[in-house]
């Protein structure tokens, strides 16, 4: 793992799958969200503090490419990088691979920083923006 990317590992549980043991496609988005959240934690960013100030991130765009299926008990690794960083938004590029190093899914996710008290976009707080600039 380099400074400009982050890896997070998840195990596929029964609850993540359909009756045939295949991961339901929408659950990939949950795995990607967890990876981004864990990256923030690794950067020392506590989202709860910003939520107390009515500031958070909302997903505004998703472009997902499903290449193969994850299955029950697979060990998945999600690699996250920042593709584009602006003052009020970030585009993340993420890749999900299984234990056999087969790429199962890739995604680009745009998130916007929002002031929840006004429901409008706002500038990303300096502490988060600074952390992102160090790794992008």
C-alpha cells in the first residue's frame, strides 16, 4: 500500500449474499463505503465530530463496473485512491479484488461536502482537505 492509497479487507458473510451464495450487487457499495470510512479513520479523521457541526459527505455520483461475482466466505480487499480533489467534493476510485487477486468490481464515487443545516454544498473542512491533499 502506498501513501496515496488505502486497503481495507472484508469477509463475505451469509447476510451479504442471495440464496445462491452470491453477493448482492448493492452490497458492494456498502463495502466501498466502509473502506472510505476506514481510510478517514486511518488519517485521524473522526466523522462524528463533523456531524456534530452538521457537516458530512453525501454521495452524488456512482459509476460501478461489475466484472465477476463475490461469493460467500470470500476475503475481499478494497483499494481506495483519490482521483480528483476539489474544495467541496472528492472523486474516489475503488477496486475490489478477491483472495485470488481477481478484480470483481471497480467504482468511481463522487462525494460532496454538505452543510446539513442548510442542505447545501460547503467547503471541505481544512483538517480533512489537508489530509486528502497529503495522500492524493
